[in-house]
């Protein structure tokens, strides 16, 4: 897709998600794509090289979970290139986000993106989730396809408030992973998500923070 078509693609995508494009920092989303594209050429941050696919598979895919983000303090575990946390932080400047990743190369990119996009509601930490000990727990912990649902729940449980939520973004519905949660007596809900211009299945699994040990 020609780069001049990206703004129109973004507008259509936001409208398909039921969002008002005027309420979103569209220039910042496009600036993120430019920055990610530059860094990917040198450091291979993402396997996607086409900017149109970056928009659908990264920006719109992240924004599709906005209805499930209803919290003041949010943690993105294994944020990678800032997905979904950095994009959600752009969309909701009233929320505070911590982006957690143990890969130094990706953390350098995240810090650069936070600086260039002037994100005052985002912090970045280079540490493994199992070693991270925050002063205060988070009301929402999210990750995009980081690990199995049970493993993610184990990582997130010490970091989420009892009244908070653990959100796992997934592709194909993983019956074995869902069954593992059921057998363990862990309460969850599964939601199918439609991402504009993506044919692949997308789901979000919502686990109640009260089910933590």
C-alpha cells in the first residue's frame, strides 16, 4: 500500500472499530509506524515490513482491545515493540502505562518511541516479569501472545490488584489452554475480536484478578 494511503486506511480502521478518528492521535500512530519501520530495517523488531500491515496487525490490533481497558494503571508484559501498551497509551492519555520487556534492544526502541512521541503517561522497564516487584500493583495487566494462558496468569498474578484484570491477547482459540484454566478453577471469559483488514482470528481472554493466589 502506498504511504499516502495510510491515513485513509487508519481512518477506515478506526471507524470499523466503532471509534471516532477525531478522538484519536492519528498522527502519532503514523509516526510510530515510521519509527518502527526505521528500527526494523536495522534491528528486525517485527517480522512485518509493510507499513500497511503494520497499521492493521499492530495499531488496529492493539486498539481493538480498547473496550476491555478500564483502568488507571496498566502493565504490558513482554511489550516488545510497544504492543499493545504503547498504542493504548497513545489512545488513552489519562491512563498510566508501564511497558515491561527484558530485551535490551526492544527497550531501547521503546524509550526512543516514548521520547519522540512525547508520551508522559508511559514508563519503560528492562526486566523479566518474574523478577519485577512494583511498589504498587496494577489494575490491569495485559500481554499479546506472550506465553500460555496458565503461564501468563502465573506471571501476572503477583502484579495485579485483587479487583483488577488480567488480559491475554490471543490468535486462534486455544482449547487446551482454556481447559487448563477451567481445571485449575480459574474464572475467565473469552471474547472474539474483529480487527479491520485482518483475516486471522483474534481473541482476548479476561481473567479476574480475584482468582490470584
